[in-house]
């Protein structure tokens, strides 16, 4: 199979899984292993093509980003305005700091099939625990999320640095345990995903600048395009699904995927 076809397949996988709490990075690593698409350039590729799916979120929430940006320029952070830039900063800061400190260790030790399978299983257990021990919601929408909840969700997002845990799975679970509705946690998760993934992708491209060739950049553009197109088709349906379907169903899928991959490939 050609590298171009592999890039397209991985782009499709990313576009289909980015908006579900099943770990898009985990799926990319497992798919890359099956396709023998590995190495330093492949790791950067798997991170960068997530931007394609994230751009779909940017288009979906562009009015909200514009509102938050306008209020920031006006220095208007009054409580009746709901969510503001400080909520986003509090939610992004913990994972950003950890990633900057341990990005080399994460990429060298956790971007492999076995760590992903562990992340899928443990992350699934976290989702079941969160769904069955959820607190009474004090925030029905993301405008009701307070600073403490935003920071707490940011701490849960740190788990997503382990491929297989899933950013949305970790943060939605955290939201439920901290007193937000599943809808509020999902919306907030998608909102903060754009700056998080955009920053991570640019950082990885810069760090890998000496390892990448022009062919690698072409493959990244192909994967990015495939991811973006598929994500634009899937985004509305999948975001509605994640807001209403109980987390246990996603956990069950994660357990089945981990078992099948273990039996077929690793075992």
C-alpha cells in the first residue's frame, strides 16, 4: 500500500474518531501499527492531521470564539457573560505545562500499541465510574461552568496526554464528577480543543523540522485534507451523539477494540 493511501486512511480514521470519547490518537497509533506506518515522522503526522478535524470544530463554534475574543479585547469578564477566556486558560494550562515538560517521554514511550490498549481500558473504566457517580449538575450549559470546574476539567485533560485515554473522554468524565452536565462538558471540551491541538501541532512541527522531508509534508497535507473533509461530514452528528449517549456505551466499544487488537496483533 502506498504512503499516500495510508495517509488518506489515517485521515479518515482521525475525522471519524476525533469527536467521540474513544481516543482518536489511540486509533491512529493502532491503525498506523496495522499499516506499518511508524517512526518519528509518523508520530508527528498523527498529531498534525488532528488539526484537520479540529478545524471542523472551529467552523462549528466560530461565533463563540468571536464572542470570547471580543469580550477579551473589551476586558469584559463579568459573570453574566458566561464563559470567558479565563475559563479556557484554566482548562488548558495543566495539560500544556505537563506536555512541555514531558513531550519527549510521551512521544518515545507512550506512542505504541501496548500503552494505547492500557489507555483504552483504564480510560473506559474512568468513564464508567464518572457516569455512575456523577454529581448533580450545577452547570447545565458551558456558560454555567465556574472557574473551579474549568480548572478541574483541565486537570482531567492531563490524562489525555496518555494516548488511548481520549481528551473528550477524560474531560467529560471530569465534568460529570465536578458537577457539569454531559452536554456542558462536551461543548466545553470541543471549545478548548482548537487552541490545545493547534498549539501542540505547531510545537511538534517545529521540534521535528530537521526530521521531516518535503514528502512528509505532502503526506501531512493529504492526511489533513482527508481528516477535515470526513470531520465536516461527521461533526454535527457525532457531537449530538456524545451529548446524549451514556458514556458506558463508549467504554464498551473501547473494551471491545482493545480486546480485538490484543488478540489479533499483540497476542
